[in-house]
C-alpha cells in the first residue's frame, strides 16, 4: 500500500528561503551590467585618465606649453621631446597634455549650459503643454534646422574668438537636443500614477516638476549628456581648426592639428598626435554613454 504522506509535497519555508536567496540592489545590477561589457569600461578608463592628465598637467608636462625655442623648431621625436616640437619650437607632448584641460573645460561647460537650459525648457513645455509647448518646440525646431557646427560657427563669428565665446556658441547649438529629449520623456512620465496622485494631493506644479517628474526623467538625459560631451569636444576642435576657436597661444587639439597639417609630409606627428587624442576622447565618451544607457535602462539590463 502506497504511503500518501510520502507523495504530498513538503511545505516551503518562505521566510527561510527569503533569508538565503541572494538579493541584488538596483545599484549593484547597474554596476554589474556596466562592468560586464569591456568597451564601456575602456571608455571610463580613458575619461578618468583624461581628467587626471588635465588636473596634473603641470606635473606631467615636461615643458611649459607656450615656451618657444626657435633654434630647435620642427624637431623629430627624441628622448628630449617625445613627440617633437612644432614650428615655434614648443614641445608637442606638453601642448597635448595642456590641451586636455581646454577640451575638458569646454566640453563640461557647454553641456552644463545646454543641458540645464534645455532640461528646464523641455520640462516646462511638456508639463504645461498648449501654447507654451508650441512656442518652445518651434524655437527648438528652428535651432535644429541648422547643423550644430554651422550654428556654432555663425555665433562664434559674431561673438569673436575666445574660450567664453566658444562656450556660448556651442552651448546655444546644443540646447535643442536635451530640450526635445526631456520633453518627450516628461510627456510619458507625467501620466504615471504617482504623479497623478501627487497632483491630487495638492502638490504645487514646481514641486511636481522638480521633485516627482525630473528625477525619473533624468537617466536618458544623463546618457545623452555623456555622449554629447565628445561631440562638443569634436566641434570645438573643428572650430579651432578653422581658426575661429580658442585664441593662440592657448593649447587646443584642433589648433594643433591646424598647425601640424602644413607639415604632414615631413613631420606627421604634429598633426597625427593631437588627432589621435581627439579620437580617443570622443571614443571614450561614446563608449561610456553606451554603457550608461544599458545600465540605466531596466529593459536593457534585464534581471540578474
């Protein structure tokens, strides 16, 4: 005779199982997804190295960046000048190291201006809608009708050269992208139940926008900001290459490419070395942005 007691399933101790089951916080999931891909990690390492080089430029540069040595101009790479010297006898490696400061300051400053302005405009347009939405969005459409570099070129031509003017020019050209992104995300987020509940409880519009909606709409904006910093650095290099960027003798990678391409056949390192620096930093920010996208999006990072 079969023993029915042996056939009955044993009750599961839920409390004991929950204590032994591994738990992963959202932060750990994001970190594990980010470090699980090699390219975002490589991009992060490049960005960290750039920041360290920019901070410790006076200690890392073997020579002052603007120190001229006319008798030793256009030297080939040697033990004294690892990347040679330019047409004024300035050490190329030192100018590349100090050029990282210029690129980093411009990239961060431009994205700070454009992202803050674009975020506020996109948030206001999506939240209130109506005539406010149409006025702001039509203005953004007008900005996007011009390529970013062309618009920056126009503004920089009107304002003149100089770091501050370049930051303003590129900042205006970059406003439309974060504004339209924030507008689209906020139009979706503001329909969520927790926003409707907060509105029903009498929360003011200002608190609703900046306390309930903005934090939940920020992750896509963070990804766009990270990738756009590389685009800004590339745009600044293009303006400096065209001669309307940062005024000499400040070291800029685009200006160094402009100075070095004249000697591309005899001294290719003068143009190639700053070009490689631009390529690496743009690659680093793009890969970092891709990694953040995968880590911050619940649909992409999945369940661990």
